[in-house]
C-alpha cells in the first residue's frame, strides 16, 4: 500500500478498483461531499461550528456551495502541496438558501 492509499473499515465495493462500475475518485468525492452536507445540516440546527479538517483542494468549489447552503462560510487554510489537501474551517453565518427571498416579497 502506498502512502496515498488507505483501507476503509467498510470498503467501497462499487468502485472500479473493486470491480464495480463507478470511478474511484468520483465515488470518494461524492461520499466526502455527502457526509459534509449531512454534518452541516445537523450542526445548523444548533448553530454549531464543525471541526477543522483537511479536504482535497479539488473539492473546495463544491464544499463552498454546500457550506453556503447550510449557513456557513469556508475559511481556507494552508495547502499541503505534496498531497493536494487543504486545511479548512467553517464559520456559521446564519444565512442559508432558505433565508434568501427569491420572490422579492420581504
């Protein structure tokens, strides 16, 4: 196993490397973003702040959108050039897609 690989407790069996039909990197990106989406949804209920973490820098445009949808802003930290992962933290703003008046009635 190389330094860039890791083993999951519950492996992704639907990915190409395991004989499945889905691209490994795309599957991991979707799982990562889906987990963050659920975490922010739950934390928003109490206006809590998620823990700081490292995220693959290529996912940050999507992570920004997920955060904004749940009332958070992403604060980008240092990028580890070798791995391509960036430290990120979140700040609760309280502004969510639900709060935006798209009809102009307020």
